[in-house]
């Protein structure tokens, strides 16, 4: 596992280990899904993007946004997901230029 992947995995794990987070079934499920995604694919930008989307789309995030562990994880995931978003835009532009082959 590359350093970036390992560091992100540890940050997810650290957030998950917060008792207040672990007691919430939805939030803990989101974090477990993200950590499993990293184990399976090691695709940090994609997993970070998906985690960011899930945190933003769930009302649960609002009740936990004051927790330092969740704040830091959300900030890191947002930053790491920027590469995935840039790749999506580039891929979309290339598809328009060269067509879907």
C-alpha cells in the first residue's frame, strides 16, 4: 500500500475509532465502506471523492461536523478528491474530442 493510501486509510480508521462516530450506524457504515474501498482498489482520489460525496449527501454529517476527527477527514478527503474530479473532466473532454472508442 502506497504512503498516500496508507495515510488516508489511517485517517479513516482514526475517525472511525471515535466513539461518537462509531455509535452512529450510517456514519460508521460510510467510513467502513471507504476503508474497504481503499483496501480493494488503492484508488485514493476515487475513494476520497466517493467519501466526500457521501458525507455531503448525508444529514448525519451535519450532526458530526463539530467533531475534530470528522472535520479533518472531510478536509483531507476533499483535497484528495480533487485529482479524481480533474480526471473526470479531462476524460469527458477527451471523449468529446476523440469520441467514445
